[in-house]
C-alpha cells in the first residue's frame, strides 16, 4: 500500500521527458555542492574518473585523425571539437544510443543534441589523454530543459577551460584565453558580456547572433550543476546498461544507476536556487522510498509464499 501511494504521487512526473529527467536527477542528486577548484590530477572523492579502456573505435579515431596534440591539451580539445563539427549540418535530434553509434551519427549524419556531443567529446578526450568534466544547467528546476557542455583541464597552463562543441563556441578573456566554467559563470552573474569564439569557424554557428548565446547561458545561471564523473566508457560497457539499451533511455539509465556506473550530480549552490534544490531533494526521497517499499513488498510476498508452501507441506505430512 505504501508503494502504491508513493507511486501515485509520482504519476505527474511521467507525463513528459523533461520531468523524467528531473526524476533521474533527483535519484542522482549528491547532497554536497559542486566543487570545481581542483586539478585533474587530484579529483575529489566520489568523482567517477574513467577507469575503463576506451572503445576501439574511439582509439582509432584519435590516432587516425591525429587528434592528440602532444603537450597541448587545449589544442587537442579544439581538434576534437573541429573533428566533430567537420562537414556536419547538425540536423539535431537526440540520438540516445551507445557511444560508437552516437559518434558515427554525429560525424556522418550531423545528428545529436548537446548531451550526445558532450558524451562523445568526453570519450575522445579520455582516449587522447585529456581530462574532461561535464557541466550542465537547466531552466525548469533541474529538469530536462537545459544544456550541457564540457570543461577540460589544460595541464600546460594548469587551469580549466570550457568548450561547448554542440554550440560551436567557447568564451575567452581579453587575451583570447578560454575561460573556465566558473569564470564564465561569475562574469555572466556580474552582467558582463564575455568574448565568444567559434570552435570551428568554418562550421555553422550554434547561435545566429552572439548576444543570443550569451543570453541563453545567462538564463540558466541559477541552475548550474556538474556531472560528478567522466566515466563514459565504464557506463557504455556496463552489461546492464547494454542489456537495457534497446528498450528505453529511461530504463537504460536506471540500469546504469543500479549498476553503480552512472555519475551523480552536484549542484552549484546559490541563494537563488535553494527552493529548487530542496524540491529536487524531496523528490529524491520519494523515489528512494518507493524503491524501499517495492523491495519490502516483494520480500513480504516471497516470505508469504514460502510460509504457505511450508503449511501445505506439513498438511500433506
């Protein structure tokens, strides 16, 4: 009964994909705030650093296209971005498939949303020896209406640098050096307008007008969060994820959560998002309670079946 009553309260979240994303984020919410002032060599506890061997396709792509620029992580990131944007009309559409298929559909058909580009970029960066971490922001209380982009650790300059391949841009300071995600966040929060630079000048821009790109980022300032991991290959290679990959994206991600390979999320805390963080946390409590109630119901059902079986056995004896 508790499982049924809890499930009823969650029915409104099943009506659209944006609310399904909110439920996923609630399940993955980490109570700690997003920490960003750490070097790639010393990731914080709990950050899911890639440990799996990159897929053969990704290794081959990096090698055959010479995407790795020795000694220059930022140049490598730009080469990866330009490779993904080369010849692409970016027709859009969420791919929602495994990494290999997603890569092929991005470069061959121009398909993919920001999440697809971010995952493939992370995979190529991992394969090229560049540490990448994903940032995201939303407009609807940490639901599905939002955006995701990458930030790489530039070891030569000992700093973070953001890159948004899907939108074909990064933001730079007056000297042309790429800003970190937090530097961009602080500038936008102050009302400043940072310089926008295309990743691939020959490719179609993500925004027709630069001020629209800046405004887009500015609108999501109060709902920034970091995906607490870059283990795209570990996730992609998980047997449970692969088994559920041909069903529905939501089931695949639930498989990743159950297998413990889905990165958690950490919100960049601010006074402006306190109520939305609390709402997401309360939703997470309900979802976890539902899991517990279902598990208890199954346990009681199995116990009742076992007791009933023993009773029948004794009567026969």
